[in-house]
C-alpha cells in the first residue's frame, strides 16, 4: 500500500460516525444503513485500499457471485420475512418476572460508572465473570451485601 493510502486510512480514526457514513456513501455510491463505527471504518479502509491496489478482477467478482448462488447456506434472510417473526424469547418456565429475558442487559449508574450486567438463562455475567444471582453481582460491585433487585432497581414480583 502506498504512503498516501496509509495516511488516508490513518485519518479515518479521527472521523466521527457521521463523517465515516458520508465517506462510505461517497466511496460506495449507496446509502449507508449502519452506524457501527468499527464496521464503517473497516469497509471504508477496505475500499480505499482496493481502489489503491486495483481491487478484485471482474472474473473474480463473477466467480464469487456464482459460488454464492450455489451455496446451500444462507447468510441473510430472504427479503420480505422478518427476523423476529413469530418468535418468542426463550425463557425458562420458572423465570422471575422481575428480570428481563436472557440476553438482555441491566444497566445502572453507580459512583460515576455505568454498570452493565448480561442476563443469562443460568445466572448473570458482569465484568467477564459469571454469577449465580443478582445479589452476588451487587456484592461484587459494592463490596457489601445488598439485595440485587433493589440495587438494580427492578420491580417487585407480581
């Protein structure tokens, strides 16, 4: 990669998400549907490098299209179907209704920090460690025993 392209890729670090999205739109000639910084950075950097080095040959692009059409594995859903259509969250029968379904995050501001706890089917994950109860998470955060539901300001059981 030539030095000018290296400099252009390095300058992407200083751009905001909006600026990255507009750069994506000018380079690819299509509307940007993502606001994920890492994705936009990678796509724009790839396009800058591909333009500099010549990118894929037309033969390689056609061959990739043929291979993708013959593939038995589908990466995306067919158009017209919703990804979340007729699908209930997988919640165990004895699930406490005060908790959100597994896979959701509990957030709380505590001493100037935003704490995020991932709800699992068999416990909770905080700071890379798994805990059996919300009270154990609250104790790990505060250093003293306190009710996990009260600490995370979750509603009463009904």
